[in-house]
C-alpha cells in the first residue's frame, strides 16, 4: 500500500502536536505539510512550536517549514487533519474542501452541518455517506468530516449498546475533565491546583446536542436524530489526561445492571473486522474493580483509544448509573480524527494520487 | 454565662483535632478532657497526637493527659463530642449516655436509631425533642445526638428550601470529595495525585438514606421520613477541603431556575434569631459568577460553616440542576457537631452542673 | 491618629489584589485610589478586576473607579503602594516620586538604585535614610522605597543573625517556589501539575545580588555592600503559597548547628519595640520537628509575615545547612511593602496632610 | 540463548510490582517464582497483590502461587531479584545466598558490606569482581549484588564523567523527590498535596556515603573509596515519578560549564558496546532548553533508564552547578537491578542450569 501524504492544520497547537505524536510512525499516513498561523509560517517547525508533548519532537517534522493555512500551499497532500481553533476553522476548512482537499477535522465548526458526518467509527460508520451530499466541489473531491467533543466520545460509545438494545429515554451526567482539554496554556495553575471548577464554557451545549446526531439514523434525506433529553454539568479537575463521566440513564425497555453490563461487554463494534491501525481491540472495557476506571491508570489503555467503564449499578432514579472515562486528547480529539481517516481510507473516500 | 466543660472522644484523630481547633476560643465551651485509644491514654496530648492542623497545637490542650474513652474517666465534663471511629463508637457512646453524659457525635453509628436526632440546626431543629424518647438513663440525663454525613449536609441544606416550597420528587447527584474526608493518613498520595477515584466505600448508602430522616416530619411517634429517591455517585478528587456536589432535582410543584434561586436566597433559617456562636450569618450563599463555588476559594467562607451554591439552571431531565459545596470537616463534621451542641444549650438540653 | 490615604498602582494584578486584601482593615491606612492600565481606567474596580483572592472583594473597593496610573490623578493620597509590572514601573514610579507622592514599591526596577532603600524592616531599617539622597523632588517630598524579591526575604531574614554573629562567607541555595509567585494567569497548569520546573526566568540574578545590599552597611556615601558569593537554583513546584529554601552557608567565624540555632532564636529584631501593625511577633520561628516547616502548614503563620526555619544541621560542605520558608505574596511582596510603609510612618517619613 | 528463570522477593510491594512490569517481556529472564510475606504465601498473585501499576497485571504472573521468601521454595530459579523491605532483607537475602541462589537486590542492607558490589553498570562495572570475595557459599555459587539509593543513581551517573576528567572536591545537593519513592501506601495525600516536605527519613545518610563506594577504585583488597564531602537535603514534592536534583560541585581541576557539558556529552559508558537489553542508548542526556529536564516530561525517557541533565552553569560558590533527574523506581530501583543482572549475565556470573 502506498502511504498517503497528509497535512496538519493548526500544527503548533496542543491538538496539532498530538496529531504529530500519534502519526509519527503511522503505517498509512506520512506527514508532509504543517500549517499554522501567519506568525509561524515560514519558520521550521522546531522554532515555531512550543513543544509540550512528553516525547522529543520527532525529527521528521522538526525541520519542516511551517506553511500558511491556505489550500494553495497544500497541493502536495492527499488530505489534511485539522486541529484549528474554532475562531478560524470555518473559513479555512471550507477553503481546503473547496480546493478538493478533504478535511478530517477536530474543530466544532461543521459538526452541526447536516451534510457533514459527525463520526465515531464504532458508533455510526454509515454516516460517512453524508459526504456525498456535500457541495464544496462539483466533483465531490473536497469534503469535511468531524469528530465530536471529547466528553461526547465516551458518552456515545457507552450509550450506543444501550440505545441499540433498550432505547435511551434520558441521560444525566457530570463530567470531571482533565486540564489538557483546555489546550495550552489553557487553565491557570492558580485556578485548578487542589481545586474543582464547576464550569467549562461552551462544553455543556455540545454534550446536550452532539449525541443526538451520532446516535441518529442515516436516511436518504440525511440523519434522523435520536430524541432524548440530556442534562450535563461539566467540571474541571486537576488531572492531566482523561475525562471521567458519572452517567445516569433512563431506558425505554427496562433492563438491570447485569443486563446492561452484558450489553456493553457483548457489543460488537461494526468496524472490528476492518483492522484499522488505530482501532482499539476493545472499544469498551468494563472494569469489575469498583475503584476503576481512573484517569491516571487507564487513560492510556490501548494507546489512549479505549473507553473504560465501571460501577454499572441499578439506579434509584432513572434506571442505570455508571462511570466512563476516555483519553480526551487522544480518543476524544486527535486519535479519534485519525481513526476517522483510517475508516475513510478503508471505505475508499480517501486515497493517494 | 458559665462555660460548660466538655470532653472530646477520639481526640487524636483528624476529626478530634478539628474539634480542638474549632473549640480553642469557644465562648461557651472549655476543653476539659481528651479521650483516645489505650495506646494514647496516659500520655500528654502533645505526645499522643500526630498534629496535622495548619495552626500550632493550642497550648491549652498540649499538656492535657489523654484519658481512656470510658465514662468513669469523664465525670468532670458536662458533655462530650465524639469523633470516634465507627468501629468503636457504638459501645463507647452508649457507655457515656448510660452514665448520664450527653454525647454529641459525628460518628455514623446512631444516625439511623429512631430515637436519636440526626441534626442540622438550620434544617430540622425540632428533631431534638426525639431526645426525650431515649432510654439510656432513667432520668433522661444521658443521650446521643448525631450530625449527618459530610455530603449530606450541603445536600439537605440546599434541598430544604425546595422541599418546603415545592416538594422534592427525585435527586441525582455526583460528589467530588476532598481528601480530608478520609481522615489521616487516609488516601494514599499515589492513588489521588492528578487522579479521580470513582468510589468512596460506604458513602453512597448514607447519601441515599440520611436526607429522608433529616427532611422528615417530627410526630408524636417519631420522625415521619421524607419519601423520594436519591441516586448518588461519590468520587474522590485531589482537593484538600470542601466537597463539591453536582445535583439535579425533580420537584413536585414545578418551578424554574429563577424561582428556585429566589427560594434559596429568601429562605429563612429557623435558628437565625438565636445568635449561636458557630452559626453562619447566611447558611446558604448563592453565587452569581458561574465559575463559583470552588472548594479552594469558598470552603472557608463564614469560618467553614456556609454552604455555597452556584449554577442554578433549568434541567433537561428532572427540573433543576445546580452545584453545591461545603467544608467537609468543618460544616460537614466537627463544626456541625459544635453547632448542634450550641442549639442544645440554647434549648436547655445541655447545661453546666 | 489620623489615617493616611493611600493609592495602589497595578491594583488589578495579583500583587495589587493582595495589597487590597491585606489593607482592608488596616488601622493606619485607608484605600482611597486604585490605579491600573488604560484598559481598566474608568471602570469600577468590581468590573475591572478578575478577583482571585479567596475572600470576597471588600465592598469598600468594589465601587471605586479605577484611575490611570498618572500622578495627576492621585493628588488626594498621601502615598502609593506599587504592584506595577516591571515593564512599566520605571516611568510611572518616577512620575509619582517627582510629583511628590512617595512610592512604596514591590517592583524590581529601583531596587538597585544606589539612592533607593531595598528594605526589610527587621534586617536593615537604618537604610531608610537613603531616602534623603533621592532627587526626584527639590523638597524631598517624593521618593521611592522598595522591598526585595520574594526568595530574598526569607534568605536575608535568616542570614542576618548569622551575618551579625559570625559573618557570611558563602551561600548555596535551591528554592522550591510556589505558583502564586508568577502572578495570574502565571504558570500553566499543564506545565506544573505533578511536576517540577527547574527554571524561573530572571529569579536567580536577583537572589545573587539583592542580599548584598540588604546586608550592607549604611555609610555617609551610601550602602557599603556585603561581600560574599551566593549560588542559587530557583525551581517551581506545585504549591499554592510559600517559597521553600534549602540553604547551605559558610561562616567566617565557625559555629555549629546548635550555636546557629540559638543565634536565630535569640536574635532581636530591631523593630520589635515599635509595635508596627503588620510586624510579626517573631520574625523567625525555628521549628524543632524535622518535618517542618511546610508551605501548606506554615505559610500563613503570623498572618503570612513570619519566616519559618527548620532542620538546622552541621554541613559536610561549607558549615551550616537549613531550610527556610515564607509566604511569597505576603511577606515576600505586598505584606512586606506594607510593613515598609509602617516603618516609614513610625520614622516620620510618611505622614498625612 | 536459553532464558534464565528468575524469582522476585517482595513481589507484592511497589518495587516488586515494578520488577514484574519491567520483566514482563524480557528477552533473557522469565518470571518463575514470586515470594512475599506469610500473609500472601499460598495465594495466587492476583489475590495477594494490590496491583498499583498503570498497566493491567500481566497474565503470566496473575495465577502464580505466591511463595514464602525461603530459599528452599526457590530451587527452580537461577537467581532472584529482591525488592524486600529493609526490615527483613538482611536475613532473607543471606538465606538465599547461602543456598547458592544469587540475589540481585534493591534493598539497602548489604550496600555497605565491603564484599558486596554496589553497582551502576555505567559507573563501576568492574566492581562486580568483589563477588569473588563473598563467602556465603564454599563454591561461590551464592552471592549478593546491590544497586544504590534512587537519588544516588542520577548523582553518581553525572558525577562520574567529572570525577574521571577533573576530580570531585565537594558536592552540595538538594533533591526534590517523587512520592513513588516512598512505596505504597507511602506518603499520605494530606501531607503532600500542594506541599513540600523538607525531610525524607534515612535518605540523606545514603546520599552522603554511597557515592564514595560507587566512585571508588577496585583494588586487590577491595574498594578504595572516593573521598570528598557531600552535603544533601532531601525533600518530597507532589510528583509521581522522577527525582529532581539540584547539584553544585567543586572540582579538583578547574573547568568551566562548557567543558563540563562536553565532558558529560562525550562521556563513553563502559558498557555501551555490550548491547544489554535494558541499557539506555544514552545513559546521560544533556538538555539545552533551560526549562528541562522535568520529571513529568522526561522521567520515562529511554524507558525510564536515562539520567537527564540540564542547566549546567558556572557556580559562584564551588565550581559548577546543574540539575539532574532520573526515574526513581525504574532507573533508581527495579530497572537498575535488572540492568545489573544483565551485566552479570554478560560477564558470566549469572547463567542458567
């Protein structure tokens, strides 16, 4: 197989750096181009980035000259990953799509666009056919696919088996989110050291809405959204990586904790046979030890791509309660986007020249 | 007013030390006697205790000789505070009550006893008359009063105005609890540094049941319990002091967030006129800044005796959602017990010889 | 005594907020005016400041209209405290001094000026007479006094008794500094959570030089600097308040650990008789428990104005080694400046109109 | 090559678990036997251990039945690693050595024995010939080799090139040590969260003495110790893994910072040609970024086996100052012991039956 040449937009930011780290030895993708703001453009990446990952900057990118995030400068790549800030993603991503360069984006800007797949490969792989309804280019060569908010990933991954088996009636959750979710410099240490902040601006509205699209049904006229209320409180805790969720769920068809646990354990990922390089062997792991999962112990499980579940119990209010946790900047951001790209290669949407 | 002489049982533990700190300049109570396990008995307190409070050990207790926790050794006190471990509290507290020495206890052992008040002065002050039904002594001189679990205190304090105004139908909550709640040495740093532990053993069952007694109605035949389901998930976070709660409530009579906020703000504490030394001027403070409350900023408000509330919103599931926070070892433990004692003095249950 | 009216320059920053907190009930000083950057000027302080102190913003300042940091706008104050950033302090402080408004500054800009006292009242109170050599105004009505770097305060406070008794030959130290020393937002949580950063930009050069002026001798021609080498490594640790120092000292006249401990304990502060409101009863406290001092337990001792010392031992290299700790934003910044002002009132340099 | 069968003594403790983790896929060694205290003996390891590593317990050990730490129960292994507590290591390790089972120990008990190598392969590989002077068995089949204290490892690794090139005259250091160094449960979170503790019991005496043996010269009559004074202050900081050292060194032959940096960079490890499986490619890495090394970013470099150095500067007192950091439970404990065993295999001291 010929490797695809890829670009990374927003390459100097926290998500961009995570893309670089995760792609450094990727079997299918080669980093060919890095894009960042005007301030960085023209400099070698080594100089432009304040590298914050805990591994040394890969030598293969250190000397790459950073480009402006303009499609004209990226004609040598097969597609781009976007870790762009939402303040600039709308225009830049459209520019690339219109130029025939597919965009696999972590930004929120196009998630609610009815023609743009909001994709978690294990949850709604069939949604990728929405791509055909996109009109960025006449020949369909340019398009956008997005991955959801970092809390939504473990949420829908654990709701999916229940939605399929019993139907979801209502969800209440409280998230305890890691600082890496705020990017860099992000949360001031004076604000979070030994503390909990009960607000993450803009987070709850995404949690309230994105699951409905992800769990929706693909129809000829687009996604038929799932329809159940979600109530979220998003808090920040002094944890480096791994968002923890405390979730309580009402089910349409009643089921008890052991049935729900079995539903999660026996659930078959629709992509498990594809052998995608970044796909976890087990997208969901149900812990039996009631002290688990914990972000520091389990965020890196299966290279940060697994959602961990624990404490599945019958609830006194609604039906079932459990905790779930996933790595917010891997599974919930860059790693999720890479898995999206792998599915799109497998399905023939992405290919080399 | 003559000051009452008091004893502290479990004086070397974390709760016992907090009693000493809070009582060091108390206008009504003088620390006369300290009781601890056999290992400590006979030693000066200075030697017996591994002092962990952030103020120097008060000189007035440093040289007190630690006594065994036997009533016969405490005949010079008017009553005792108990910070005993639950593994020994049942027998020791009964021994004191039978000897005619009232016990104001922070232990959980007698909280569910139908004759023992489970007391938060602002919530259910009338429950103290349960004391009359206790049979430890023939003359009623010895009895036990308890304060609730440290999560239950901010929970019932904020539910009380809603219960009175609208009726509670259901409650779902997730707690993010401080490490000081586990005593000393308590939580290992390797377990909690940069981490969240989604289990606190034994905690949730207390949260599920104690509010029903606290919000119950005093009748001739005892407490008529409140009746609504509660679903709690108790987690530990790397915070020193202050338990944070994310609470979602269903109401019997519907009300929106602004009505609920007003109900909390306008709620009149039934003990506000009594001028008890440890009573906060405002038992509930409603923060308007959506980033608040935060344990590190607000746990010490009103000397650690205030419950802070924030983010009151209409909920997509059930009716209302908010966050609440209180100092777990002050308001939720030693300080709460001291306020209980003050109410009992005011109401004539506790007096000097 | 008539209270003096004071202004605070840089009032919205972290140091400015600490000034406000510490001055809220000051017996001698009344906050009359708050100055900040153009962006804040004209707004009520309540709106201009992102309040980060753990007490509510004092009502007395909340509605004060923030002024530009220009002397013309401060003609109603007797003097100003400066918490200005060093990038602007040189010009603004000179402007005030030239206008006849004394400046008690926490900024570093004038610390090395030979006519400006670098002052720790317990260490070098006689240095205040340097003021007379300042030429900002013809009549001597405007002048500047500074306090040292936050590490230097506990360093010189503990070196002073040794310098007097034995003479200092050399000093090696490593500091472990709290995050509050970097202001707000200051250190990114992603950088410091569960980590140590072995560099604090610009810090070591101040530690290498300021002690020589502070321990210098006042002569007719200015300060005759102390002369011994200092080698410092400044590191950042995840602590909220309190800089910890590990210090090893060579002495000119040899002395052992017990002699040094006695020298510190018996040392008489030259200002102890003055009864200055912010002066600690004991500027140095020598802990006997080898686990002490600790920033979380002892930074607030004597309202944050005490330097704590521990583990005084004979050293295998040089002569004596010990640890010292003081609250960096109180004793090491705003509180130190306030004590400087109190000394200057007492000595007649500062007075009301 | 036939793999050697090994046992682990103290297998349920923190060091024992690290041995298991590091050995799980070792090319030369197979875990055959696990020993622990009587309380654990007879149980499957899965039940006996409170597993605290952040990877799942390897399946290969989960069902191994834990044995008593008696040599008679270990006759099926070629040698043992010891992670025993020092309170029991003296007798148990002697028992194994006398039974002809070599002991590669992390315990401190035999480090000062003149016949026992205190070994860091890159520093003093020739010291292994001390084994020949051991008298545990008549035929030399049983013996003990130890690795040093976890602070001493990065200290001697960085001193070695300087000792060779210039001679060491004196060393002053302050360590900032991770909580994992205290084992499990180890440091109470209430003691260390947001804090620094300026004492680690028993640590400094090891730092003061072990380097002299490690940097000593092998002679016919044993080790001729290096002779220079060391002064250490050992502190605990809220870091999970990685001990940071701030070191100042006096040199016999003067050299400046750039010469010292070159000496470290050009230093050739005497075992670099051996290709030992756990040996880092670069035992010392000199960081040029003055913010580095940092424990959270660099403790895992080269699988936790590399010592990182930074901030090499000329010192105002003594000659040279720098910071150094290494993973305390890998390079400084279990990983160091495994590397010792690998060297001993290579040199023919350890072999299969």
